[in-house]
């Protein structure tokens, strides 16, 4: 059973764009196409990888 505080393995690209970057749907898909939002295609569906996003954001904040 997953606890509510655990980060899911995947989420929709628009959901990840909104949660982590404040992006609207189309901007989130453009960011994913550029590689700014890490994604994986699962069964033909493009999914964002929130654990990778959180790791990348953590690294960026430590570098500052």
C-alpha cells in the first residue's frame, strides 16, 4: 500500500508540469519534448517521472 506522502513512480505530463514547474498543459508537453521534464513511454502513453524530477531539482538547489 502506498502512503499519500510517497512520490509516485509516474504521473501525467501535465500534472508533473503543473506541480513542479507551474506549467499549463501545452507548455508541459513542450518541456517534455525538449527533455526538461523526464519522461518514459509506457504502453504508448507518455508519463512523467516525478522521482527523477525531484532528484534533478534537489541537485539544482544544492548547486546554488
